[in-house]
C-alpha cells in the first residue's frame, strides 16, 4: 500500500515538473523573441541616431532625462545636454550622500544624548561621600 502511495506522489511530482519545464520553455522562447526585437530596435536606433545621439547614454533613464532637458529648454545642443545630465547626476549623488551623512549624524547625536542621560542617571543614583579632614 505504501509503495503505491509513494509511486503516486512521485508521479504527481514528475507531472508537475514536466508542466513547469513546458512553461519555462515557453517563457524562454518569449524572452528570446523579446531579445531579438530589442536588438532590431537597437540597430535601427544606431542607424538613425548615431550621428547625433551619444552611444554611452543608450538607456531609458538617460533618454527620459534628455527629453526633459530639451523640453524645459535647459540645453541648446547635445554637448550641453550631456554636460547638464552629468552635472545633475553628480548633484543628486552629492545630495544623496549628504542626506546619508545627516542621518548618521542625527543617530550619533541621539546616541550621545542617551549616553549623557545614562551617565546622569548613574550619578544621581550613586551616593557621593565627601570626607573633610579636620586640622
């Protein structure tokens, strides 16, 4: 009886594994199709844009930022657009790092205040005896 139950469980597991493998194969095919389409679009973009668009900035984040820079009339040419993009990224990084440092300093100040309170509490709970020597 136990052998039949184990055999049935193993068969169920094998069936589920086969379904998952079939699904994985389908997903892999879809991923390959997407990669082919991506490469086709990328090749077209290079063909039409390589004369003016800087290749190092072929990513969605840069494209969005460049569009915003142009839409807001912040740059007159590609060189200014790239320099402004780099400057903006640098400033964002500096501000991010300053925010981290500020948070760390706030934590250090908080810990210092907690230590000060703990020391004051120890002093207030400790009886200090002063001995005066009579001459």
